[in-house]
């Protein structure tokens, strides 16, 4: 029902105009002999038209009554009689409709314009020379009343009517606008809430994708390296196959355990799950060495306190860098890791040397590799630091540099501070 009413809402004002015209034609059908035909019907039709277009064309609706009143000032035959003068109340109906629905200047200017119309109508009705020689007194039965007093009183009443009707329309219009604003606000809140949910879901999907990539890319790289090694040396050294298979099984079990933890966290711990820490780096180094990657580790300074999220970021950055070195650094892959705690945080540098770094750099366009590099940058950024990756200055290696500030230092530092990490205190070759 309400849908149908809203659909045909635009017909309300034209319907009021038609009813207004028809009622006046019926009421004055027996008295039209006093007004030259068809002048009275045309004037009523014009005032009814101002009602009909008041919502869609407010300026035209405001102008029509003024045109009619000016015509009546200069054309006596167009003036209303003692019985038909209430036709002027159509001006009040137009005022209400415009003040409800119009926007901008039309809504505010309709008040002074309609007040001026009320004053002119008072003059037309009260001045004897403009009302068949009798003036307003002819309707109240007291011809002795002063025309000036009648004009003042009548103008006062008409102005009060105009102000009242305009105020009524303004209140109704403002109420309608407020309801529309409230509805829009509710809609906006719902859209923002929906967008927030979509953003949370998108971020969680990205987190899951990144975790799965870090876990599976590393373990599969180790498994592939061990499988290829066993295939190549199996005929010469059959006893080495058992060690390779053991490392493959160990890497697969470790990856399976991490994936299981990740999956369980999606149900039990939506805010996070059990993650590797810096203490697990040695296990990572051993696993990568067993897969055929020669690793050299340099450590400087005393370790600072890092949050669990920061330790996870460091672990994943090192893991991704070593995995890339194993996959892309040629037949004799090697990597050098520098962990420097002497600054306001941990500066990590992973440099790898091999024969396929150039192709690796070009391969960053590949979505799988781009995911790993993007993951390193994002993990470092979310941990309050930064990460960079690219071909080193010599052009024969690949360099990953990251900085993670300590937990009690919330201000990230520039990449230049991480350059202080140079291997000259402690070296340990694996």
C-alpha cells in the first residue's frame, strides 16, 4: 500500500488543483453572470495551476498568483465578488506546498513574496474603489467603517495566515528532510558496517594466504631440493637416500603441523595462533642446511625484547629469504645472515649468492614470487619496521634487508640505520 502511494505521490498536488477548480466551478455556476465569461474560470484555473505545479516548479507556482493579482488591480472585470474572494486562499495552499518541498532560495523567498500578495489582496478587498464601491464593509454589514482601518486589519489577518501556513509547511518540510537524513544516516552506517566486515574478511584472507604461502613454499622448496638431490646421487651413494627421505619427511611433518595450527586458529583463536619465534630460527637454519643451502650467520649485540608479532615477522622474513635462495641461487646455493641488535631494534640482512639471481629478479613479476616479497614488506611494516629486497651492488647476488624496532621503541627508523650491521664481531658457518 505505502509503495503504491509513494509511486503515485507526484499526482497529489495536481489532484488538489483539479478538485479546487471543480469545487469553485460548481459553487459559482449559478453566479457567473456577474463576471464576464470566461474570465472567472480562467482566473480560478490559473490559481489552481499554481497549486498543481507548486512541488515541481516552485518559481512558476509563486509567480502565477502575483500575475493574477496584478491583472485584478488593472482590470475591474477580473476582480472577485463578495462571494468569490475566498479563491485567494489558493495562495496559502501554494505557500504551504512550496515551503514543504522547495529547496534553496525558493523555500525562503516564498514567505516575503506571499506576504506582499496578502497585502495587495487586502487592498483589493478593502478599498471601495477596487471592490465595487463598497469595500470590505459590505461583507460585514457596516459601511461606516473606515477603509484604511479595514485594510490594516485585513492585511494583518492575511499576513498572520501566510506566516502560519509558511511555518507549517517549513516544519513539515524540515521534518521530511530530517527523516530523509536519518534514513540516509542509517543506510550509511549499515554500508560502513558491511564495508568494515568485508575489510576484516579481506584482511583475514590475506593473512591466511600469506601464512599458507610462507609455510608451504618453504617446506616444498626443501622437499624438492632433497628429492632432486636424492635422485641425482642415488646411484653413486645409495646410503644418502635414507637421509634425504628423512629430511623430506621431517619437513613435511613440520609443515603439516604448522598448517594444522593455522586451520585450528581460524576456529579457536581468530585473533591469532601459535607462531614461530626467534628461538625457532636455529631449527630453520638446520633444516635449510640439510636441504643443501650453505648458511653463514653473523650476530652482533645483545638481543632486545620483541613482541610475538615482531618475532613472527623476523622468522617469516628470514624463512622466505632462505627459501628463495634455495630455489633461485643455482646448483650451489649459499646465504649469509646478519642479525644486528646494536641499534634501536633488530637489523636483519640476508644475502645469497648464485647463478640465477637475475632470473629471480625478473621472476618477481610472477604472482607467486611477488606474494613472498609483498609478504616480507607487509610483515615488516605491521611490525613497525621496513623491508627491502633486490640485486646487490655487485650484481651477482640477492640482498634482503629488514629492520624491526624493539618493543619499547615505537618509532620506526630509516633504512640507513640498518646499514650499521657489518659482520666483524662473530661469525659462524653452518
